[in-house]
């Protein structure tokens, strides 16, 4: 397929992505495995080093939303 024939990619809506991530998974608390070895949690969990070690988490990323100033 040539570049002219390729359909334009459209990012799926957030609700569809969330549905996909949570398919066959149910939130269980402050930290949840949403994909194999991919966890989403809150700041308290991120600061709990023992829990992170128990889960095998070696790296973290802060993703915070705030309104524009």
C-alpha cells in the first residue's frame, strides 16, 4: 500500500483506551497492574519503597495533569 492509499490514523478516544486497559482486570486498590509489568498508582504508593520492591517495580514516572495557568 502506497502512502497515498494509507488511511489516516485516528487516535482512539480515552474511554476506549481505558476500556482496553481494564479488560479482564478489575481495580483492586491504590496500585493496579493495567498491562503486564505496567502499574498505575497514586503518589502514596510511589513513595512506598517496600511495596514497589515487592511488586518488582524498578522505575516510576510522574504523570500529573493540571489546568493551564
